C-alpha cells in the first residue's frame, strides 16, 4: 500500500518493471519472515531457516505478483478491445446513417457551385448578343468563361478526393464491464499442465526443506495425482457445451479442491510427517492447487473473449472501409459524370458558339440564333440531374467496338457479379471505367493485341476485376497517373504485376448488399 500511494499513484504513466518485482519480492520475504517469528513464538518450529524463508518468500512474492499482473493485464486488454469495438461499431452505424445525407450535400454543392459560376456568364453573353456591335465583347466573355471558369473548375473537380467518413468527438464509453460471459465452454479453459506445475511448486519447496522421504519422486507423485484427478474432471464435461458462469466457476473450484485434497491425503498417509507439518503442507497444497486453476480459467476466458472481440474489430473495420469505398465510389461516379457534362456538353457548346462568332466576318441574325442555341444547350446541360441508368453491357460492347481490329477483347462476367452490378448503377459505372482504363493503357503503353477481362463476385459485398493482356513488360519504374488515382480512390485494393508473358491488373471493388 505504501509503494502504491508513494510511487505508483504519482507517476501512473511510467513503467517500473524491475522495481515492481523488487517490491513483490520484499513483500513475500517479509511475509515468510513474520511467519517464522510467529512459529518461534508459538513453539511450532524452532528451526526457522531464515535464509530459506527470505529466498522462498521472495520467489513466491514475485510469482504471485506475476499471476496478478497476468490477470489484471488480461482484464485491461479485454476492456481496451471492448472499448475499441464500441467506438468502431458506433462509427460504422453513424457512417451508414449519415453517408446518404453527406453524399447528397456534396453532389448538390458541386452542381450549385457550377451553376453559380456559369449561369451569370451565360446571361451576360446573352445580354451582349442583344447588340450585334458587341461581338468583340462577346468573344472575350466566351474566352473568359472557357479559360477562367470551366477549365479551372474541371481541374479542381478532377483532383479533389472525398475524405473517408469518420465521426468526430466520440464520447467515452463508461458502461463497459469486464465481467465474464454469461455462458462459455469450460473444458478448454482447464489447463492441466500449468495447474499441476503450480500446485507442485507450492509444496515442493517445503518438501525439499524438510527432506521428504522419497525426494524428487514425492514431487513427481504429487504432480501426477493432481494432474490425473483434474484430467478426470476436465473430460467429464462436454467440450462443446457452454456452462453458465456460476456453474463453470463452481465446477472448476470443486475439481481443484478434489485434486488438492488427493495430494493432502498422499502427504498425510505416505510422507509420514508430524501433524503440525502435515497441516502446513496441506495448507500450501490447498492454496496453490485451488487458486491456480481458477486464475488460469479466468485468463483463458478473457483471452478467448478478447480474440473474439479483435476478430469482430477486424470485421467491422473492413465493413467501415467498404462503406467508405462505396461512399468514394458514389462521389467519384457523380464527379466523373459531371466532368463529362462540363467537358462534353457545356464546354463543347460554348466552344461552338465561340467558333461561330470567330469564323463569320459578319454576325447575321442566323448566326446569333445559332449562338443562342449553343448557350441554351450549355445551360440545359448544367441543369441536368444525371439520373439516367448506366448499363455495363452497353459500355463493354462499346469498348469492344472501339478496339475492334486493334485488340481482341474477351469479357467474362459471372452470374453473381452480374446480379450485384445490376443492383447499383455506381458499381456498373466504376467497373466500366476500370476496364476501359486497363484496356486503353494496355494498348497505348504496352502495344497489347489481346486482353481478357474476368469479373467475379468473391464475397457478398465485393467484386474482383482481373484484366490480363499480352502487352510489353512493365518498366522498372511505373509512372502512375490518372488511372492509378482512380483505382486508389474507388477500390478497396489493386495490384499491377508482370506474370510470365502477361501483364495482370487485379482490383477489388466494394458493392452494396
């Protein structure tokens, strides 16, 4: 108590391993020495063996401290794992609840920002078109809109990445308890070897001091008797049956009491010590023989439960990663499609308007009407809701047509993968873009003439995409660009490797259940 109050409580963060062992040894030695003085006073033992009492007491003190540290450390690790699990599950639940709202906010914010940037420019150009003499001003306005509004915005959208979802300022979980499970299997928690060793250790030191009749054979006999009795109890219960917590503790206590009592009978009937010493031996046998199996059982339950929690933590972290991946997919798909709108419809419409004005020396009413139609198309494109359905089959068919005669493309999609893709237009879009990027790179950078795409559903919530080609070997230093950024953003993981005469891209994509 003095050590704890004077040292441990003042600097809780600092580890004092050697000092802790020293204090435990001093506590054990002082206990044994005090027992020796009591034995002298009571006339029980006139040969107190002070050196042995100090050494043996120090050893037992360290042993008890190590046992306590194991039990307490197991409890703390269990609590820490349980708290981590609670936090992760809270993050997962919050992610599933709030991701749709965040997604809507991000997408609507992107659309609104685009409209605020482009609509005023289009309106200003319309006003300038009212006066045919302001063609120069219209041209400058169109150039400004294309160069300073649309293209920088496209670059910004292309380079931005969604941040993984994470709930902030999690509250501390104060309701976590370290109690044992209500029910658990017991057979695998009864440790025969260590229990028998600790039981024998608690008695053998004293047998050595008082010179047992058969020497080491008596220690071996005590070890064997305890082990056999405990073995009978261990295999008397089913290995799969889960016992209530109280019943399991009571059964372990009864088994250890019976095994220890068997050793007490051996000490009393075989060793032939006087009643006083026999009682002392019996006390040590009962103490170490009863405590050891209980402590080891508690440790085993804690370790098993902690392993279960760590497994659940890994599973929940993977689920959270998949939720983040799905979130990133949705943001990326919307961003990609919005870029196509800006690049394809808006930019092309404004570029067409610019070209009409630049290519005609005289701006006629017909030209003005065509320019206004171009502006209307740009405005209509910005107002699109992007609700059309994306079809993977159409995308793959179009990809075959693009590379027909250049690269022989074969595609295999399993029925399980097809069902998963059909449930999510985002997944369909992502798969199409991954395959398109892989085949395009294989042809352009590797001069590939053959490519095979295999899409399978490796788990309920993930797709495997494998693209192999017969292109050139990979360079020692690969220059990863936009394609790798896309894979990093939307995939759970991906790998590009050279295998014999083939280059293989493998990617894992999360899909919604």
